C-alpha cells in the first residue's frame, strides 16, 4: 500500500479542504438491490487492483491492495450509484453517541459537505435528521444544500440500520458523486407524463448530453410520451414512434409529431435529418438494438447520438453489456453506460457519433 499522501498544495474544483490523512483501505459502492454481482463483474474488468471484500443487498465493499486511487476516484463501474473511501462502521444505541463515535473514527474535522442516505430506502431512519446532526457537529451551516460542488470534500454516512452506519468520504467530481448516494435529486412533478421524463432528465445530467434547441429527435416506442416531453422542454423538434396513444399534453405540442406505427415499420429514409435517436422500449434488449441499428446504419442517416434504455429481463443479461456496447462502436459511436438511479432493472446507454478523421 502506498503511504497516505500529504495535503495537496491546491485542490480540484471548488473544494476548500484536503482529504483525510487516514484515507481508508476499502472502497464502498452502493447499487440497486440485485445489481451486486453485475457490479463485481464490472469491477474486475476496470479496477482489477481491488478485490471484493463483503457485500449485502445494495452495498459491496472492495479492498485496495497496493493501490491508492486519487481523491475523486469514480471509475466506470456502470452499476455503482455512489463510491466512497470507507473508514468503517459506527454502532451505538443513540444518535448523539453515534455522532461522537463517527468523529473519532474519521479523525478529520474539515468538510465541504455531508451526504447521508439509507442503504435500503425502506429503512426506518431519518437521513435528514442525521445529516443535520453531522453538519452541526462539524460546524457547517445547517442550511447547506445537499448537492456538493465539484471538488468538494464530502463526508459520507450510509445508514444501514438506525443503530449502525457506514462512514467514509469522497471528493465530488462526476454529476452522480455530487448527490447523496448518487441519487438523482429531482422528483417527478405532477405535470410530467411519466417516469420516462425523470429518467431522461437524469441521463441528460449524468452524461452531459449535448442537446441543442432546434435539433430533431425521434423516439422509438414513445408512448405515453414522458421522454418526448423532456426533449420538447429542451427545445427539440420531436417525432414519437408508437401505435399507442400519446398523452394529450405531448400530442398537442406544436413541435411534436407522432407516427402511429412500430419502429420496424418506419421507412428508412424518414430517419434522415434526425439528430438523436431515443429508445426506451419494454422489449428484449436485442430487439431494441435491432431497431436502433436499422435506423443508424441506413443510407443518409447520421444522427449525432443515441440515447437508449436497455432492459435486463434478469440480472444474468448484464454479462451481455460489453457486446451491446461493441455494436454502438461498430455503428460509429462512442458509447457510455450507467444504471440510472431513477430507472429499474435496466441500463442507459448514451452514444455520441465519433468524428471522422
């Protein structure tokens, strides 16, 4: 193991404080319940220096051997929602005692922000109250917004049970790492058509999708129109492909057109002039990929990118993801994948067309 680094002379982004000198020899990753095996398989491919230590539903820990990653370490694990340097567990019968034990464990008092979340969303715990207690204990403003700024040093507290917490830290960098538990902080408003709006909203932030006003998007399998609604709000002209009925709030929009047919029935020439292909269909991922491939490889069709949700009928299908990404590469795109916090058992792939040399 490399020795702990000294405090840096300058810090990345907006962070004010250096990382703890006791850095922790474990990584703790949180994920959707059921994704643990897929997460470990991905870890073996991209972070072979770490080895699986322990896991329970929604949490996996990895031991670092002869490897001390940088403060803002957030490798492409696809299924990891949050990734922190674990300093251990805190167990005590009351919250004030837990806070005291936590401060002794972390042996570091200067933080830019505090993230608190529950391993299991159904847990009978109050992360807001715990965060308030930790903010006060570290002399941070109680009204401090929970979204960290890039470069912030964040104290992490994962509530396992009301009596037991996992504690660690990370340096905020990626969009997901700025939010507690890597969870998208936007709630679905009453005027939104479906959860597809929320998933696309998270994808836009996570992947920094370069949507531009005036571009044209075609969504395959659009009903009832949640993703189309989000695209319209971004200023795009939108075509929805689906034989099913689209919500009137979307159907009446002046920049929306519906083609009442299945994706395979769209004439290839009709994809010309399209900037984005979007697909979030409740079908087997191979069928979704066939529909996308048919469109993006058609003569005269050169979209700037693809936003695709690939459903996983069962978790064993996660092993096929590398092959699915290779298809996007073969079609001339650079793909990135992540399991969004707002989605179900599925993976979002955003693929941007490679520039010609």
